């Protein structure tokens, strides 16, 4: 089979700390034993997957966001721009206009509708994109500068970079941020398959149901991986059975796994059964029907 | 009234279990605010009665009324989010991509695009088992504007605490360092950072600490699951020392956290092992630090 575009698998969860990065890094490394793979860390607020590989930095660039810059010499203080901004990123304070770059969504409305042309758009660095390579594994991350609020644009940028630079690599893995709001939507909206990682606890189950809701809303094919299996109770597995959600793998609750993770090490080299599970997960994803774009 | 915000950078370090324990220890003197509106779990431990419920509207979504559309294509040209697509001459808005900036509606020559107010979620004020109140919320799946809902929950909790002359507002924050976290930090008296001794735990702690520093809020740190990696734990302690973050204490890796959760209880109610005493010590320290 010839893949014209990469198969994109997003690894997500509602709850934080369920094992998204553990799964993403181990899956990526395991695939890289056989073929090239791209791992894109889309948790731009707290990107961690790079802690598990020693890669060679191939490329680095600023992530730019366009924001308006007030040109005092042209401004007539007509008062239109604060009214145009739905995000409250511009205010008029006496005889000056103030722009709050963190709140700006770069819609250009103020800039293009200003009758005096007094708000030209200028680029502002909000973070950095890095591309590392370790053997057959390409690792791409964007890190948002601390204090920046808008994660979505950097997430989109990382995906686009991977798609433009590495279109010939068959599998692109997206390590997504936690939660269910706009950054998660951006991370999974063009994925072909979504893996939801959860843990068998009441918090894990509750947040899984939220993540399932979001994934359904985006009309994605998805499956569940249960991490720390054996901890907690059986409610997650019951829920998946009742809802006909495929459980792709169960990773055992094991202190040694937590220790390896804590030290920034991969787990599957020490656990043959996890290596098998990772292969099964990949096979399942690739055989699943591609979600609608 | 003191406002104490619990955050972590990394998810799953134990924020909610720890915050809930403090709320139980302090009882009626605390108003709880669950500001992890993306994945709110606090209600699973607090038996809330959802007494007051309200819709939360925030943000907008553009909508094209086809009957008046002249198909001029201007909206598609100016949209920076590629949210407007055309097929067979018909322009439609993709709600997932629309940022709600309102630009298209402003320039549409026939005013056929309207902005609909978006229901971003629901928020609640509940009576909880501690004899006090909790303000909490539920964000619509995939919704925008979680930062604004966080601000709403927090402000309602503050108002309630002032009204009822409570000592503390205790805020359970979300993971990350982006808009919901920034929103939960504004106006805080003290920040409790919950971390774990892993490469990710430390990495994320450093980033979230940078953020807290920008706000100039004093902070203390709890190292949860401290015995999982003693080497990392001591690395974290060095970091705390160098950054003048108060080390509030260590908690051992203990599955009692999960056992309590399954019973819908906090760890201090389970009353076994040393965890309840550890948490009590930590909470007493926080109280002293905030007086």
C-alpha cells in the first residue's frame, strides 16, 4: 500500500498525567526500530517528550505571531479599534492606544479596518520550534514562551512543519496536551486516529468520558489505552465495553515503570509484553479507517 | 481572606487529591474553587449538591444566513483562520476553525453574517460535605475560552468567601502554563506547587515557577511520590532552595490516594498510614505562611 499522506495518530487524554508522553515516546521509539517516524510534541505549554531522547538538533526557528503595533503618528484616536477587537486586546487610554499582545488572536481586523492605517501588523516571537533527529526518529516540539496565553497557533505550526518537511514519513504521532478545550481540539482535529490514554480510577474515568465526548464531536476514530492497569477499579473497562470503545492495550500498574519514566527512560526495552502491546496498538491504528479530514 | 492556588505544570501529580484534603482539614472556613474547568474532578470527592446552576456564555461564532448571501467571497478572503469554505458557490463557516473574531461579520456588505454567542459551559455553586461551598464548572466539550470560565469560577468563589466571611479560597488549577493557569493565578495570595520526582515533573515545575515569578506571588512546593526517584527528589530540593521556594514537604508514593478516590473520599478521611498527618503538617505550614 502506498500512503500518499502520512497517517496521523494523536495521543490524547482528558486528565493530565495518565501516560500520554510515556505512550507517545515508547511508541515512537519502537516504530523507529523498523522505519522512520515523526513524533510531534503538541503540548506546547509543557513539552516533555524530548526528555526521553537524545536527538541531534537539525533545525530551530522562532514561532511568530502577528500583532498590531500602534503608529502614533498616523492615529487619529477615532476610537474604532477597541470596538473591533473581540478579545479585548486593544484599549484606548487617554491619548494613547495600548495593545495586549498575549490576548491578540491575530485576526487582523483592527489593522485592516483602521481608517488611518495606524495599526500595522508586526511579528512577535512567542516561542521556539525545534526539530531533532535520533536515528529514524524525528522529534518536533514547539515551546511556548512563559507568560504567553495562546497555545493554538504554535500547535498548528508544529503540525504544519512536520507535514511540510517530512511528508514522506508514513507515521506522524501527535503527543497532545491534556484537557478538552481549544488546544486539544487543535491537536486532534486533523488526526486520522486518536488514542485516548486513561487510568482505571474515578478521575481517569470521568475525564475519559469528557475526552470521548470531544473526540466524538470531531468525528474521529479512536481507541483507549488503559495505563496503570490493576490500580483502582474496573469501571473504565466496563464503560468501554458498554460504549463499544475498543481497548487497544492495558499497561500494567508497576512501580518499575514509574521509576523508569521518572528517570527519563523508555520502558518497552525492559518489558517484552509492552513491546508487543505497542506493535498491536500501531497495527490497530493503521488498519482503522481514516477519520474524516 | 486569603486565596491559595494549587498548580503543577505537569498533570497528574496529585493537585486535586491534595487540594481536596486541605479543604476537608479546614472545613467550613474554606470556599473551594475547581478551576480545572477542562477536566474538573473535584466534585467526585466533595459530594456537591449543584444547588445553583448557570449557563456561561463566552466568545462568538460566525454564522452565514444563506438567503441573503450574495456570494461575494469577501469573508473568505479576510478570514485568517481558514474557517470559511466554499463549495458550489455556497459559503459556510467551520465552527471548529472559527475563532469568533467577528471580522467577517463586520465587513460583510449585506450584513448576512451574524455572530452567535457561544455557550461555553455551565458553572455551579454547591453545598459540599465540609459544610461549606464549592464553585465549579463544566466546559462544553471542545469549547474555547476556558480562561474566561476559570476567571468566572474564581471570582464567584471570592465573592462568596467575602460575603460569608470565610478565611480561605482554595483554588484547584489546571495543568500547563497557558491561559487557564494564568487566569487562575491573578490575585492569589500564595501558590502551592505540586510536583513529582521525574524528568517531566521537574521540567514542568521550572516552567510553571517562571510564570509564578512573573506574578510575584510567594510559593511553596510539595513533592508527591517523593520515594519513586530519590535522586530526582534531591534535584528538585536543590532547585527549590536556589529559587527560594519553600519546601512544604514530601509525600510518599501511596495507592491509598486511589483507594480513597474510589470511595469518594479524600486521603485525610481514609485515616490510615502517615499521609493524613503529612498533609495536616503541610496545611498548617501554609496557614502560617499566609498569615
